[in-house]
């Protein structure tokens, strides 16, 4: 009986010390973790790309809209117009309509996008939501305007000089 115990112990020691297939077993255990990590990194890299494109489109739209309009409704319309050009529908990520908030000289534009995952979908994360926000401060600095008015004899016909005076007054009122 002692020899049987000894033989069993020897075989167990040999089995524990045998490393012939250790690499294959370690690979089989680690492969899902490595592949899953790489897939997760790819999905989050794509989501980051969506967020960066969204931020760039929001910035461009806000700057262009505030430079070309002063009316809040017009700014909102122009933001949407410029945003649609800078972030077309064929870009990666589903985009929602940007939100525009005009408070005095500050124009805040916020955009949201959804990235539908590929690898993370396996573990139950189907979408990654990203957002971007930009604030533009409008500032009207000094403005130099030169009016060149025709005061030759041709202005005496058809009451042209009166129309010129009215147009010049309206122009000054619009500026100030």
C-alpha cells in the first residue's frame, strides 16, 4: 500500500511539473479577454471620433452663424444650416438637432450624437452617447463705414435725391 501511495504521488508530481501544453491553455484562457479588450478599444475609439467630428461641426456652425446674423431665430436657422453641411448624414454616428441658446452676446450651441457599437454589443452596451458644446461670445467692435453719395444733376430727376436721403437715414439707423 505504501508503494501504491508513492507511485500515485510520483505521478501527481510529474503531472504538475509537466509544462508541454501550458502555452495553449494560457492562450485559451486569455484569448477572449484580449480580443474583447481590442474590440472595446475600437468601439470607444470610434465613439471618440464621432465626438470630435461633432465638436468640430458644432464649433464651425456656431462661429459662422454668429458672424452672419444677430437675430436669435436667424442664428438658430443658420446654425442648423452650417451644421448640416459640416456633419452630413453619411458620417458615423446618428446626430440629433443641435440646441441653440442665445443670451445677450453669448450663443451656446450643444449637440448630441449616438454611436451604435459593434463589439460592445456582445456584452450588452449597444450605444455610446456623446455630446459637444461650444459657447461663442459676440462682440461688436468699432465699425468704420464710408457712404459715397451721388449728388450730381442726375439726382434731380424722379425725386432721386429724396430717395437717397431716406436710404442713407435708414442705413444709419440699421447700423446704430
